[in-house]
């Protein structure tokens, strides 16, 4: 059994392709269940965020699993085969573990080191647990990924370099965000919207200058109790839009919410900053043609992130990830070895018992002390034979990848290399 990940992200696909491939909550759950219906998959977890969609599976066979999982992801993404193949990536075993650990630590994010992805990985695991699509293997993998993400932020200064996408969007909007009379409209009431409101409040924006609109008014109103902001009904969206200086949109809608005409009517030529954090996008890119309108979307943020300088903290987080990958894989290998070691010792015990019975049946006149001596001698021989293999098999877990069967056998039984060489020469033809 091995872990496999199939997906695409801002690194492998342009934003417009990711826009088509993105999965809402229901589609992500559907993909997770459909994967379990394939012949080679026993567990699955789906991560779907504003800049990536990935499915992790525990697979019995690589080729069969990657074919079936890729087909399912392509079908649900709505991309044609050529477009899908051009932008998809596949990681297996060690590479899959390293990829997830990198994702959870923010090293694979559009905004390098951002912490929001950690919550998204946690949500993906909780969803899989609620849907019973995850088992012990992926649960252990994801739990370790979450610990690594926390460790990176706790042990390094990555937080200084790692604003969330919300913070990056607000920074890109410039001075208007910090102006004392700026009015904000947040469209949506999910995780991203909650993060946007929290970020604004933390930056010192008075709650009465923040309006939240959502199709389900109760969800928008929940932010009122938490942050003291104002909630407005979706039917009043255009009224609030006309009064807003900054729009932050993250609705999770499947189509554009704010088209060119809607923004033109609301702005009437006055300056507005629009921050689109949704995928698929909420705001029509055509609004850039309007006077006074500044649109900051994931494409803009992606270009800005590409110009960011790496720092020593990033290198430190990467070192943590690399060390944790080695530790996780060693532990996984050891867990696979343990049953084999137990089976070896059981076999040795059975052989000793059978040989003891054979000797006693052939030599019925042995005294009790003689029987005890024979039993001890057999146990000593068996223990000496299996001691080296049971100890060295643990050491071979991290052994060289090109280790041959003969090398492994010699190492397991601690054979004298001179003796091995002598036997090898004797067996060679002249």
C-alpha cells in the first residue's frame, strides 16, 4: 500500500484553468467517495482551495490507481483530456509525502509560507473523517503534516514573510485600506470571508465600517456576533456596493457575481478597489477597463508572489520538512518490518519445538535435566541465528536503494565478507 496524489495548483496551471478545475465542497466529497469505488483505492482525502485541487489516496497498485483517480478528477473538473494532462501532476510514495508536508508548511503556496493552508488541510482531513473516506494510513500522514505546519511557524520566523492571501490582497490595494473613512463590503460568509473580516479588524478597521453580505443571511449574521460588524441581506448587495470603497469577494459561487455592468453602476466613475479571492472568480476581469477601478485577483497576487525574495526562514522550514519526511518514511517502513520480524521469531520457535519433540521421541530415556539441556541448546542456536537479522533489518530500512539480494542476505546474517568472497570465487567457472 502506498500514498498517491493527483492534482494541479497555481504552479502547474494558469488561474483560468484552475478556475475550471476548482471543486466546491459537494464536488470534493463526491470525488473522495468515487475514488473509493475504484478497484485499487482504500482511502482518500481531497484538498480544494483557491489555488489548488488535489486528491490523496492510499493505493494498492500505482498504475491502476493513477489512471482511475486521474480520470475522476478530469471528469469532475470539466477539463478536456489534453488540457488536464498538460497541467496535472502526480506524486507517489516518498514524493507524495514530501509534497503534502510542503503544502501544509506553506512552502507550495502562492504566498510563500502563508498559514491559511494549514487550516485548509485540517478541514480536508475533518471532511474525510466525517465522510469515512480516510483510514489509518492517510490519517497518520495528514496528522503529521499538520504537526509539521505548526512546527514551521513555531520554530522559524516564517510568519514575518507569510501573510495570508487576504493580507496580500489588502497590501496590494494600498493606502485606501488604511484610510479612516474607507467602507468595506465583504461578499461571502465562509472561511475566507471570516479571515478577511478578522484581518480587517486586526488592522484597526472599525467594525461599523465593515459590511458582510451572503446569500444565507444567518451565516453573514454569525460574523456580527464574532466581530461586531454589520450584516446585510443579499437583496441589498447593490446598495451596499454603491457605498463601498473596497469590495472583498469570496462567495464560492460557480459563476461571476460582479460583472462589468454591475460594478460600473455601483462605482459611477469613483475610485474602488476590488479584491477577488474566489476561485472560480467572483469579479469579471473586464472591470479593469472601467475608470477608477483597481482589480486585485489571484492572478495579480500570483505575479506579486513570484517576485518575493526567499529568506533564511524559508530554508529553515524546508529543512524541517525534509527531516520530517525521512522520519515519517522510516517509521512507516519499520511498521511494515515488525510483522515480518514477529513471523521470523514465531517460525524459529515452532522449529525448535518440533525438533525438541523429534529428539525426545527418538531418545525416550533422556532424563529431565538432559531434556532441559537439549531444549536450551536448541533455543541458543535459534536465537543466535535470528538475532542478527532482527537487529539489522531495522538498520537496512535506511540502506542504499541499489542493495542486492545477496548483499542484504550477507548483511542480515552478519556473514564474514571474506567467506562470502571465497565461496563466490569457488563457484565461478574457470
